[in-house]
């Protein structure tokens, strides 16, 4: 089973 | 005042065709560095980053940093009206609520201007740090597009694995499985046909094919595509835009539960 990652999990808002 | 004149106007047409289905609205940022955009898709899974450096324009005037919110579908509609050989000029006034696209035929016998309404967009910018990648694959963009298209007829996701053997694209679906391995190949007549694999260590990541297929709409921009992979980082799929910049697509991987 896998879930779709979100970009915010990897990059921080600026 | 902003005035950007791009002799190879077809580049802008191709850029819009490659992003308009991924992102609805986006802010184009104009500064001394160039004309740029960073935007996420509505589900915050994929991100597009575009840079067209100021030196790539025949004329580049940007008196102060300007952010212009545009509906990319509408912008694409307007740019579709430019001929492939046309010179495209983007004009806007500071604080104005419109942008003008001017199209000049190469022989200067037809000049058109299209004015588009700007929009206010709350954009969320993400900081993307420089990363060391475990593997970087450079391959013909048409080949990558073909692989993504073929695999999406079998499954919904692609596992991209880089080992010493090469780069493997795998999928599985209800009807069966598919594996496509591309090996490094630098003994080609034309450099754009080469496949080059730089591997620091083996890496294997899973991605949604729907997004990968969307990225390959940028294929007309460049003969080569660069795929940069690192464990538990978004993949970067990059197409160079002539000599003036790039369009990069970031896609968050599928995570094992």
C-alpha cells in the first residue's frame, strides 16, 4: 500500500 | 513598465502548452533575472518552475519587480493566435490590471495585439533547496514520453529504479506488468540521442503516471530530458528552454505506508 506524498512534506513555504 | 521581446515566440507557445493542463492560475514574476513562474497543481502533488533568463530576450525592460497573475488556459488561448515564426512581445504597466501580448510576423507585415485581464492570485511559494541527487538520468525526451504513455496503458504508477544496469521503468495493473530498461548509451551519432546515467547510489521511487504524462507535454521544447532522483524527495523532470532557461517539474513520490 502506498499514499501520494504532498510537496509541503518536502519543501517549506517561503 | 515591462516590455519583453522574444524573437523565438514559439518557445512561449510551447511553454504554455506544457503547463496549462497542470496549473490553472499562476503568478508570472518579472525581475532583472528574468521571467519566471512557480506554481503547484491544485492537489499540491506537482510543481512547475519556469525560468526564462533576461539575456534570452532580444529586448528586456523590467523597471521594477512585477508579479502578474494569469489564467494559464486563457494565456495559452491568446498565444495560440501567434504564428510559430512570430516575434512575441509581452507588455504591462506597473500597477495595471492587464497584460498585452503583441505578435509580429517575421516580415513585419502583420502586427496583432491581444490584451488579457490579470487576476489576483494568492500564490504559495515553496523554497526548493539545492539537493544532491542519488541518480541523474539524461535521455531523449521523446523516448521518455513514449515510455510514460506506454506504461500508462498498463498501470497508474511507475517505479523508476536506477542501478548499475541502467534505469528501469516498471508498472503493474489489472492486465499484467511491464518493465522497460534503458541502458547508458553515449555511442550515438547525435548527442540528443544519448542516454547518460550518473549514479551515486541505487535509487528506486514510485510516481503517479498521470503527472508524468502531463510533464511530457514539454517534449517539443527540448530533445533531451533530465530526471533527477533522490530517496524520499520529489523527482525533478527538467526540459531546457533553448539557451535561455528551463522548465522543471517536481513530483512528490508515492510513500510506502
